[in-house]
């Protein structure tokens, strides 16, 4: 497990980011809180100098189980407890919601939970499973974020495309009204459903963009160019990565009958971005792959823009 992943669980099969401890059934929120190691609270303490002088305007966010200082924040910052984040998701998705993964990063400074939405979507002949990732920070680095993460079920590729017509991320700051905003579950659900609706249109558009072999090669080479001023090692590495991407586009069993179109290209790039081994796997590689689930994967976004520019 990544050095920065403190605690985490996942259900049945190891997820695309490769992190966590396996459980066999997706738990409800009360059990998920425990399995994820998130059954602790954040308390706020005054901040003092080494000489014992109080520093006005700031608080220390402290974990109650071990006294770890998670961050120094302004006194306007309002804590959103881990259990409140789970309650928000329960309210959002209704009674009986279960969690596919949840956990803590960076010694508790960031926590998240991923829940599968109950709706079933068939888009361009594919089953697309809609997931919501709820991420919260206790160090003041970000507010509460809710991100859409659609997964193509047959291959576990992420399809969180950067659509112009619908937001894939919703956020609230840790200020006075943060809890009232977090409780606006109906608005968040509306944004989630809007995203999935627009994703369906976007995928349909992609499926209608015909892609020649020459154009596909041109796009793939733009990700991994081989040019004169590169070192031999850089050229070798890019050629290796390019061959991997080409195999995913032309030879993937789940894409063979899809036709040569923009949706096939996006899936090949997503498959590469989600599952390919990097040249060098850093100790935080899997964690960073998971975090791109929240913010979006730049490689997939670039591919989507290229295809739509050719539409």
C-alpha cells in the first residue's frame, strides 16, 4: 500500500487504483466508517507558540484518537466530521446505500468514501456504473468535494470526462455555512444526474466521430512523441508506452466490435491511463491515480478534447 495511504478498504476485487484491504460485501455507512479506519473525530485546539503565547485567529485540527495535528486552520474553519460525510452520502443516495471503498490519506489529513449510485445506465451499448466520490480534508487544503466517477463495467475504465455542459465536481468550503450546504443533497443529486445525462450525449457524440487509422496514430503519437532532441532512453520509453496504447486501441477484446470511432479511442486512452504500468512506479503512484479520480485525468481529458475538435 502507498506510503501516504493510512487506512482503506475495498469490496471483493481490487479496484483500479490498487489500494486497500479486501472485504467481501459492500458495507453500510456505520460499518464502512470502521472498516475504513475513519471512526475518529477532529477536535479544535488553540494554537500557541513554544513559549506558550496564544496565537489569535487560528486553530489546530487534532485527531481525538492519537492527538495527531492534521492542520492549522483559521478560526472561521468549521470541521466536517467523517461520520457527517457518510451521513451526507446516506441522505444523498437513500436508505441502503453501500460503499465500495473509503479511507484516509496523508495520516488523516484527507479522507474519502466512494459509493455506487443505484441507477443503471446503458450508454452506446455499454453498462456505465455511476459512482460518487466524497472527499474531505482536515488540514484546510480543500473543502468538501463530491465528484462523479462513471466506470465502464466491462473493463473498469474511468469515464469522468471534462464535459462543457455539466460539472463533474461539486464543492463546499469549510466556513460557517458548510454543513447547511452539505445537507443540500437534492441539489448534489441533481448535478450528478445532469452529469450522467450529459455524459450519455457526449459518448453518443464520440461514437459518431469516425477515426481513421492514420488519425488514431497521430493522436497516440501526440501523447508519446519520438523526436530528435530526445535522449535514447526517452525515445525507448516513449516507444514502449506508444506500443502499449496502440495495443489497447487495436487489440482490446472489448473494443474490437466497437468500430473505429472517437468512443473507441477514448476507451483505449482511459484503459491506458487507468491500468497501464508506468515506466517508473513511485511509492505514491496508486494514491495519485486515485486522486485523479477526483480532479479528472489529464490524459483522458486531452483525448476527449482532441476527438471533439475533430467532430
